[in-house]
C-alpha cells in the first residue's frame, strides 16, 4: 500500500448534550497541504497534512482530528508536478490518499467517540439470535469440575 505513517498530531472533541432519539453524523475530510520529502529508508514521498471532522446533528457533539501521512510511489518524481506554491497529483494518487485518510481516521474516531460517549460514526454489527434457547457444548474443564 502506498500510504504509510499515519499520525495524529491534534484531536479535539466534545459532547454538548445527552442523546435523545436519532442522531445523524456528518463526516468530512480534506487535504490541508502537502510537501515532497525524502527519507533514507523509503526514498521520495509526499507528506500529506489532513483534517477529519465529525459533526453530530442537533448540536450533540463533534470530533476533529488533524494529522499527517506519507504517500509513497516509485514513480513519484514522474507523477508529481511541482510549482512554487502547489503540488499537482494524478487523480489515482489523490483517491488513494483520500481513502487512507478516511479509513484510518474513521478507525481512530471510533475509540475517541466511545470515550466521549458519542455514537460510533458507523453502524456497528449486531448479532440476532432467533431461537429462545441455544445449546452449547461444555468445555472439558467444566465437565471435570462437575464430576
């Protein structure tokens, strides 16, 4: 995968009021800036600074994450067009970077939301058991205790 070294360097969150009823969550993410860099271990890379925000409806709360990651590609020098003020990347690279920001920030936000008492920003799976009673085999240890 060409995206590595995801780091959070600032986060803030707040829960403003108790949750009653349905709460919608709006997530936004964006690239703030980037710069071409070089590391002896990985070679040339782009350091991407990003922001990820969660806003809960009804003023329930919010979460903000800022951080950085590295985008690696063997053809980086050929793909990137650099001017004095901008870096221009192919759409495939932007898609890979944006997907990594969204995925890693979503995983990070789940734990932070839990600590703040806010709903997870995704629907978590729920197990439903249909029969009224379910039989399970006893473990060997439990069988020995009963004898």
